[in-house]
C-alpha cells in the first residue's frame, strides 16, 4: 500500500456520488484516505441543512461504514494543533491539524481559497481540487480508477446507471478533467 496520504475535507464527502467513488478508490491502495469525526459531523450537518428530508440515522450508518471499510482512516488527537494554525477561515483549521497529525501530504477540497499555499507550504501540505486529485490518480493507475468506478457504478441500484449516465453523474460532481480522461 502506498504511503501517499490525503485528508478529505467535508465538502468532498457531502455529495454522495463523489463520496462513494472516493471510498471505492480509497480501497484500491492507491492512496491512504483520512478524515476525522469532526469532518464527518460537518458534512452530515451541512447535508441535513440542505436536505432535512434525509434520515440522520441513515447518514450515521454511512459514517460507520466509511470508518469500517477504509483502513486506518480516522485521525484523532489533532485538537491541540488547531490554535497554532493560521488560515483565512478559522473554522477550517481543524482540517489542517488533522492533516498534520495524520501525516497527510494533501487536503482534497473544493475550497482551495480556504487553504492558501502560503499557509500550507511550510507544513509540506497542499490543497488539491478533487478533479485534479482524481486525474492524478488516473494517471498513476488507470486500472485502479476504472475498477473503482465499475464497482461504484454497479453498486448503484436505485436508479441503476449506464456507463454514460454514470459519467454524467461524475461530471456533475465538478470533475470535468477526470471524466474526460
């Protein structure tokens, strides 16, 4: 298994199609995926704000399944680092603290402006958009990415997805470069 380690920000775990694909890909061994219970709380809270019709217990089950099926994913004891981190949005410091504690090289996030390179460079951490991250993973190992996509697509039953509709779904997740590879 690779030592390349990433922290998933809450914003990439919020949309179910992207979250699910990332979970399948995390289990290929191409990278080590990490997050915290606080990151879980954030994506679940934001999802429930926009979709109050969803069952919180079902989302908690998703949390449990993620924690169970991705080896060594949870970072803990990062809280003492939070106050020392300087970011434009103080609410994002916990993600960087988790990256430090989890020995991650990158934070996968849509919110690149919230993790400026001048704040991360001296920590040897970079913020990477999911489209760039997935494109890089594809370049490293197309077979693993395709296998994960196939496993993900065939797991979707309601509704089932054709190959084309699956790619359209990924495109809607702001992944144009990845989908075009």
